[in-house]
């Protein structure tokens, strides 16, 4: 995520879990999704706040 933010704005970056979760057990898939959400939250907390005029939702 941090590398992608060097090239595109945070308002355009989407984290997509489409990485084969279908083939995992539900427990493992949920753990991976939780880790992805934690990582996104960590990176989001490092960013300056986006204003609503830039397309971000409050």
C-alpha cells in the first residue's frame, strides 16, 4: 500500500482481497482479511486527512 501511494493518490487506492481466499478455510480466510484490514488501518493512520472535496468520505 505504501509503495502504491507513491504513484497514486490515497483517494484512488483500493485494497482488494481477491487473492484466492475461496480456497482457504473460513478461519484462515477471516484471519487474512483481518490482517489486511489492520494493515490498511495502519497506513490510513499515517496519511494526512483527506477532505470531502477530494472525494473521500468522512
